[in-house]
C-alpha cells in the first residue's frame, strides 16, 4: 500500500503561506513547551514567551479583560437557568437582552438560518444605518464565523478559471495571499506609501492595473481589496482618497472589498474619525459592487475565539446574493456564540442602561491602554538607530522599518531566509518576543520590517528588551548605521 504524499494533494494547497502563524509562531510554541519542561526551562535566556505576533487580545499572557456585558449575555444564552441565580445581581438590561435573544433563537445548540439569526441581522442593519446615515437592509447582511470566513467566501466566488486578478495592498494581511493561493487567484499587489504614513496611492493601483492589462498578461482584474484601518500598518484612509478609490472601481468595473474590522481601534478619534466605504458609496450615488467586513475579534471586544463577524452587500444584485446564500448554506450556519457576540457588538449598552457605566469604564480603559502603548512603543522604536516607525492612528499594531547591516542580510541569505526573518528569529530566541517579519506581509525589494502588537502588558519592560536586542544585533553584525 502506497502512503499519502503531498504530491497526491490539491497543488494549490502547497502554495498557501500564512506568516502570522508560520515559522515564528511554530518556534514560539516550541520554546513555550521548553519553558514548561524541567530539563530545558533553565537553559533559556527568558522566562516567558510574549506572543506579539497576532492580534489576539485575550490570549494568555496578553490578558485583555473581556467586556462584562458581552460575557454576561453569553453566559445566560449558554445556560438559561442561570437567570434564577443572577436575576437580583446582574443588570436588568443584560437579562432583558438574553431573554429577547432566547425568544428568537431558542437553544444555542441548534442551527440557525444560514445567513445568521434574522433578528441579529436586523440589529446589524440598524447599526450600519446609524453609523453611516444611510439605510441598510437585513437581507444584505450575512453573519459569518469571523470576518475571515466572509473574505474567503467572497474571494472564492469571485475567482474564475480564467486568471482572476485581485488588487491587494502591500503590506497586506496574509489572509489575502493565502486565500488567493488556495483558490488559484492572482494577486495584483499595490504598494502603500510608507513616507506618507502608509497612505494608499492611486498611482500605485493604476500601475498595478496597467501591468495586468499589458498585452503579455492574461489576468482579468476583478476586485480591489482595501484594509481600513490598515493591517499591519494601522493607517486610516481619508475621505478624498476613499472617494477616488470608489471612482477608480467605477472606471475599471471592480468589486470593492472593504476590510473594516479595525474601525473601533482608533487612538486619536477626534483628529482621525472612521468613515465607512458604505457611507462614501451611498453619498456619491455610486453603482459599484461593495462588500464590507466587520468582526468581534478586534476593537475593544477581542472575542477572537468566538468566531463572529458579518459582511454587508451593497449594490449586489439579488441573484448574486442568492448564490452567496447557497454557498453559506453548505456550511449550515455560523457559530451561535459568535452571532450573539455580533449582537453585543452592534447593540452595546446605551446611556441610561444599567450596564452602561461599567461598559463605558471598560471600553474607555482598553482604548486608553492601547493608545498609551502605541505612543510609547513608537517613540522608543523611532529613537533606535536604523529603525523608523509610523505612529498610525488605528489598528492594534506597529510596523517598524529596519535598516539592517549588509552582513546580516548576507547571513540570512546564506541560510535561505530573508533578513527580517533572521532578525525576528534571533529576537525570539534571545528575548522570547514573537513578532512577524515584514516579508510575510509583502514589502518593496531591499526593505525590511516586522509587525508587533500593542497588546502586551508590562510595555516598559517589553520595549526595554526590544531596544537591548536591537543594539546587540547591530553590534553582532558590525553595523555602521548612524
């Protein structure tokens, strides 16, 4: 009997790469296991692994506290008899919310509608209407197992056998390149402008389109992906740029895929407010097909493991929505716990509700901590030789640029790695800090970056370790950077 080998599998799977959980994350898991081992724990130069590679706020070691309102509603939905124990102890609006959802859903152990619970889709539509000032139809809403499931679905249905091109920002969240590889799509990269605070460049997008339209290319551009606020950059689009992107989609008949999962992660809200693409498209009266994504995993929720999110279809014909419904029906339904999380996301406590004071205190505290950490980290990183870091107003990350010595670049290439991967591996081995090298997100030739989260507690000690390592790395490879 012949055993199964990679050659027997779908060749597209072999091309999938996902840097956020790639080589560095695997190595970090190995080191974490060694720290728990009596044989190895005293042989390492650190006492814990710091998972700064992924936006996973409630992960052990990062420990962002969950929002009490969300967890109380979830607890009552999981075990309805609990209400008899807590009815005089928990806020009345929590109990009312759970009872309203129980009346609609019944048991969370049952399947729901494949697009998601109708009442919750109605609440999502109300949230979008209030946010944007333009109406939203619950029939345009699909609840999903996190935003990633929605992105994967849309890319799957948009890609045809005839070399479909999807415009993606560089740097980008690796979900996009991984999913395109899986479905045999063609990435059409456009570079963001780092000197301009990672601004989206219309010229770069037009250049990418021109390359695809070259006589030698048989790629058909189908969609434009925009991540706003950006991942890994944290950059926030301004309205004139958004308007120009909508007009460009009109000009080239592109579907606009708006990844807006970080819309609540804004550290300077007064100076840098969030505007959705739905709002811009409706205000311009544009006919472009738009799909917008949101998630309970980011913002101040951080409920990554519940797998809750949604996408909204705008200017998508009914027959296309019917095909999307057919596809989501294959998966039966998104997780009920994630759907309940979405309801809490789009219907938080309001002033006057019993839960509001605590909800306000908790959410304000998380915003303040993220803002403080981001500012401190960017200031300290920018003070290091050979490092520059844009202090962007959004998301959960920083994306510093490294000017690395040629000897480090040569040493990395000698072992078949990019120089920022070598840097990240040595950082992990010396400090226990796990980051993601910029080569996993895409970058211009000859450039080096890494992404790290702003979620780590004990940020002073954490940055001290980053600084010490960086200086030692430069010394080790005989840097001459001023």
